[in-house]
């Protein structure tokens, strides 16, 4: 490689904003891959999640192996803490998300998940016995008004009201338990390291999902899954699970958590575009207005 080529490529590799956008794009495609897998063949939420985690397990192990160990060896209490957080964050949140996606559109799913910072803030304020101020209530009103508009769009597209409500409830439950994970993981990041913690939590979450599948899943569905289902599960594991986590860690390392989150806030837009291109989901003025309000409300809360 010539010096000129090297000088052009290194700034790109050092650009934290690029990694943040790549991470947002990867996470945004997850709902699309789930929808494509459901369309490719008969598969239920638990089986598809087990396929994703089975394929992601060696990649999470690679993250742990390559991450700097730093500090003291992990104590049993820390390991138990990580296992519990993995159960809440990656396992339950992903399971609820996959179930919800069998009912509602990918665009609405991403918007509901996008409001998790509001839940982080409200839960944190509840435990710290703080009262929300007027500015926060205004931001919450903007955010959830946008969600109502997005729900209205899905209700127009589908005749089954109960399906939209059930799917929305499952996705909101996913956002809630992920908010609990986010709060719980904060104190461990400094002790374990973000990349190492992510890899360990991912490995534990794979264990929880696979244990659930062995106890309650249908092995026949796993054995009979076609190439289309497996292909989307592989894309999900690689492009929407492990790589985005790795890219996000690199973005935070170069930019800090605040700027990295800001640069990656285009997730709902990317999901809406991918769902339109790959799934044929319609895009309406109502949906765009709802998305704009949700993103505005979350941005004000983050500030």
C-alpha cells in the first residue's frame, strides 16, 4: 500500500463518527432481518432468537478474547452481576422484541425502542426520589405524542387493532427491561471495561437464550429451518449484533458517550428507509411526523 493510500485511509479508521453511524446502521437493520426471516419460512420468535445467539456466541467470545483485560480478575459477585444483567438486557429484551416484531412494522418497533432513554431517566429519578421538572415533562409529551402518531399509522395499515396493541406492548416491555440493563451496567463499565463487559454479557445472554430454547423450544423448527431463515439469522448475528457493539465501543472510545450517541441517533430514519426498500413497508406523512416528534423529544431529554 502506498503512503498516499495509507494517509487517506487512516483518518477514516480514526473517525469515531463513522463508527457511530455504522453501529446505528447495524442496529437499525435488525428488525428488517427479523421480518425477512419470518417471511422466509415458518419460524417462531424463540427459535429465531436461538439461531441468532447460536451464531453470535463465537463472535462474543472473540470480543472477550480481544478486549483488554485491565484491572483485577473478575470476582464472583461481578460475574453474577453480569449474568443477571445479561438475562435482563440481552435475553429478555431480545425475546420480547422478536415476539413484538411478529405483530407490528419494523418502523414502529424502532421508534418504540428509541424511547428507552426516557425510561432510563424516569426509572433513575424514581429510585433517586427526584421529581421531573417542567422541561422534562414537555420533552416527554413531545416524544410520546410522536409515538401515538406512529401507532396511528400502523393502525391505518392494519385492520387488526389488537395485533398492533399487543405488538406495541411487547416492544415497550423490551425497551423497559433494556433501560433496567442500561442502569445496571453503568457501575460495571469502569470495573470491567466496556468491550470486555459487552462480550461477557453477550456470552451469558447466549447461554440464557439457548437454555430457554432447550427447555421450551421446538428442536424440529431448528432442524427444518431453510437457508433463508438461517441466512437472515447469520446477518443478524454479524451485522446487527456483534459488529455494531464493537463499532459503538470504538466510537465511544474516540468521541465519548455523548457525541457517539448523538452521531448514532439516525437509527429510526435508517430503519424506516430499510423497511421501505427491503420489506415494502409504506411511508406516510403521519409516520414521518411521529418519527420527527419522537427524535426531537429524545434529543431534548438527552441534553
